[in-house]
């Protein structure tokens, strides 16, 4: 039943809204994760330690680790 309702919602959204409207609607939900992921991917080769990457992201280590897990599904390692 869940899959049927999910498909129904998807079809309704795609049928009644433009792609730009859907992007604006869902940006507040997924946009920050995409931005964080981009920040990590653009900078991880430039640093030697996770703490440096957390500084670039302007976050404490704990907050960085939590956001990393939410965005990339695993804990960062100390060395890259």
C-alpha cells in the first residue's frame, strides 16, 4: 500500500508542477545536504585531517560528524 501511495504522490507532483517548482519545494529538505556534500567533495583532497574539513565547513567536530553521517551515510575517518 505504501508503494502505491508513494507512486500516486509522485505522479500528482509531476503532473501538476514544473520541475523548477518541485525543486523549490524540496530544496529546503534536501538542499542543505547537497550543499554540504558538495563542500566535502570539493575540499577533502585539500586537507590532511577531518578537523581541517570541519573548520572549512565552519562547524565543530561533533556537528560536522553528525552532518557527515546524515549526508554521506558513514563516519568520516581521521586521515584522507
